[in-house]
C-alpha cells in the first residue's frame, strides 16, 4: 500500500545518520557523496529519490538514476519500490550503456542486431589480430586486444593509453572490419552518444529537458567518456548527484580512475561534499585493519570510518607451506563454520584471479562442500599442458588412440610426420614400419616407447616429473614461451597446479578420472543459477565488489599475485591495494587472509598488503 504524506508531513529520516540526512535532503546543484564500504549508499540514493518526489515535488520522469550493472539496477529499483510502496513512479533506472543505447535507438532507430555479440566481437578481433600478425610475425592475445580497444573507447581516444604502434594497428584493423560489416560494439554506444550530443545541441537540449536530475551510483567506476556525456546532460542546471568511493576504484583496465572524483570537484566548483563515515557492515577490527592498508595510498580522499558493530574477532593471517595446504586449511575451516550453523551462502573465498582458486576448488569438491563460482571458471584440466599430460598418461597405460599420438608426438619435437599415423588406432610398431629405412627415427621412436614403459607403473606425480625432466617436455614449454611471447610464470603456475592435483592420486587412471569429474562439475555449475542459496561463493576480487559475507577467506595473498606481478607503476600498485581493500571490506564478522611459503618449487613472500596490516601509517600529506 502506498505511503501517504499530507499536511506538510515529510518522509521519516529517523533511520539515517546526520551525514546521510545531509545527502538525502540535498536540494539543487552538484553534490558528491564519499561513501565508504558498508556506509549505506544504496539507502541514501533511494532515500533521496523519495525525498525529491515527496518533499521537493520533483516529477519522477525528470529523474535519471545510473548504476553499473543490471544486477545493481534491479536491486536499486526494488529498494526504491519498497520505499515508495508502488511501482507507479516513472523514474528512469539503467546502466550507462543501457541508457545511451535507449537514446541512440530513438535518434538512429538502432536495433539490437546491429550490436556485435561477444562471440562475434571475439571472431572479429581474431581476424584483426591475424591481419596485424601477418605484418609483424607476432600474435598478441585476443583478450589483451579486447581490453585495449575497450580502454581506448572509454577514454575517448589513444591519449594517455598507449604509445605502441601495434596497438594502433590492431585498433584500426578491428575498426575497419567492423565498419565493413556495418556493425558496432558495446562501447561504440558511448562514443556515438557523445559525438551526437556534441554535433547536435538541439538533440542534447531535448534530453537535458527530459532529465533535470541525474544520480550516479559507483561514480568512481566511471570512464572518461561516460563522465563527459553525463556532464553534457547535466548542462547549466548542474543537478548532478554522484555517490562513490575512490578507495574502491578497481576498473583501471577499462578506463576508470579514482581521479574522476577529484575532477568532479574541479568541473563543478562549489559542489557539496558529503562524507559517509559510519560502517554498518563490518566489525571494528575489520574496519581498522582495512583502513591500515588503504591509508598507504597517496592519491585519495582522507576518510575516517567508524564501525557501528563491536570489535568482533581480530583479522586472522594464516601462513601455510603450499597451495595444497592452503586449500586443505580453508576447506577445513569452512566445514567447521558449516558445523557451527553458519549458512554456506554467508561464506566467501576471494582471490585475485580465477586460476588462483583451482586447488582450493579441488579441496571443496573432494569434501563435498557446496559452492558456486561467480565468474567463468578456470578449467585447469582443459589447458593445453593438461591435455598433453593426459595424452602421455593414456599412451603409458596402453591406450592407442591416434589423436593422443598426434597430439604429443612432437612435444618435444621428434620430427614425426602426420602421414606416419593413418589408422584410428595406432601403435609404436606402425611408426617403426613407416620409418623402417631411417635408423635415426627408429632410435627416437624406441626412446619414446621406453619412456612410456618407464612411467607406466609410476604414481602420477612422479610420472609428470619424469615427463618434464627426462622426456624433455619442460624444454618444449620453454620453446612455447618464446614462440608465444608469454611470461614463463604463466606456464609454471599451470605446471605447479597440475603437480599439486596429482600428489594424492596413486595411479594415472585415478588422476585422469578425477580431472574429468572436476571438469564436468565445473561445467555443470556454469549452467546453474548464480547466487544460489545453500552454497559458498568463490569470487575474484573484482567480482566480490558490492557484496558482503559473514565470513571471508582471502587466499593466495602473495607478492606477484596481489599486487599482480604486472603491476609496476605507482598508480598500478595503488589500484592493486584498492582491490585488496575491496576484498577485505566484504567481511562482516570474520576475515581470514592466507598466504603460502612455496610455489613452483621456489620460496614466495606474503603480499606487501599483508605486511601493512601490522603497521599504522600516518595519512600522507597529499591525501585529500
């Protein structure tokens, strides 16, 4: 039933603290709300919407609310409708891309089939990469090209993005193919909208008149082009209300920067600044620990967050020997929480990249702990190294499939030609018959067969080490590293994770069966609905943003993992620290941070961010 207010009665503000009230009751003009983790930013935005409609008599159709994901849009709508008691208030809610697509659709009569699907875009990028590769004899990774293109478009051009001439070649090769196909991609909607408003002030004026008030959630994640469009829409009225936290700006790879919040102050001098400093989510220990970490960043607005809840449990830092022990520890701790009656959906395991979690996922599968993976799972056993090892193991076990022989006959190179293997079921004798007149080839075939006999009775871990060192598969990987121009660490991590998965398997068959079960279960989970009740969550640090859990376990807190080994510049390290801060602040009651001492057979060190937990830095004089 709709709430009724009459006789000058105002919506209740009793549930808001003083800072929240100031934000909710802001009248006109620009306003920036600095909202720390758990400070009630969604409540403030929906409360402000109610205040604007009921008290300021602003027409709902004049209000535009922008957030970053469809999930966030859905949640914001539901919270607003709950507050208002009805859906009959035509406030516009949407993502940046959704809103701008709606505008372009009205002007250009654009249809969804004009926009490239993810698969179509991938195919087009692969073609562009092939075009450039033919000239440069080098093949960049498609995912890196996709990120580069998105970052360029979200910044409105190459300025400050890349000086690499190959990046420009790839960009223009992709754009040429896209233009020839008469299609646009997702980020083109931003550029087209900006260009339209710059060229056609009459059309811009129409939208300015329609949306007199603009509210933006997660403003720190705005790209340059998104912000420029919003500034145009705000126009002379300047009724722009932005809510964000520069300490949670973690999307630099797609063009976002915490500096956008400082730019807001510069672009809108005299704007109101409201700081939400009360944390309603986490215990005092968690708030203080995360604050000690984030204060190390220089380029930030100063904040002093206070927890409403009590001290709670101290943040626990756990040192373990290797990934296997880390996985066992986390799985055992989660099992303990489940026995204590904590619902699985109140537990999260957070990591830097999906690959970092594969061993812990294995431990959960082995123990039957229910879980889901928010992001697309990393399929360890479908990596080409794993597929090669599986082929070697099957041959050692006596299987004689042509496909297995073809896969590994030249890994390492034995100079065997495909024509030597014509039958679907083949054998070493077939190879000998084909090369009967070449003694040097017969020696290679004999050596290969003998290697297979040697490992046939070995445990999988020992067999894998034999393949790497005695058969020469390790040398093959080094050649691939040079050929693909990738980092050695990328392959070493796969090798180490495969080795870890073998340690507790007694036979090659047992390991092969496990790898298939593991892959099948991951594929099944990818088809299931996410955020299902009754399951613990596996999340990347990026994927954890905006969520909260009673118990959080951060794993692989290592130098080279977080901060990532590719993060070199000061601003990159600061973004990695913000990412770690986001992970820490997902925890409501308990936070455990794990790091290992040994990886890839080498000593590794805890993340510098873990070290920062034990120091209390002074705010840097440059912090604002």
